């Protein structure tokens, strides 16, 4: 990873809107396919402590952002 991971309480994760999360999930689906990562049922879910959760398990938005960053790094290095 070329930068520090996003922590669950990081303001960058808390500033994401539901529409932005949906767009990020679309990118996760697209980038993840080439690496065999499939989350067909992943979607923006409820909130916990005021933070949106992403439903591919009880994951905070920071997990989505970190996964995308890793996939982008892999895609860039290919």
C-alpha cells in the first residue's frame, strides 16, 4: 500500500454519502473481478456509530476504501 490505511473512525470514511458508497462498490466489483473477488450481494447497509456500513459482512466504509486502494495498486502494477 502506498499510503496509510483508512481507520474506521477516519473522517475520510465518515464523509462518504450513500451515492458515493454505491459508486465505490461498483468500482470494487469491476476491479475485483479480474482478481477473482466477487461480492455479488455487497451493498450499502445500515449505520453504526454514525458510520455507513458496507454489507459484505459487518464492515465499515474504511474496509471498502482500503480494499479499493489495494486493488488499484494491483491494477496499476499490472
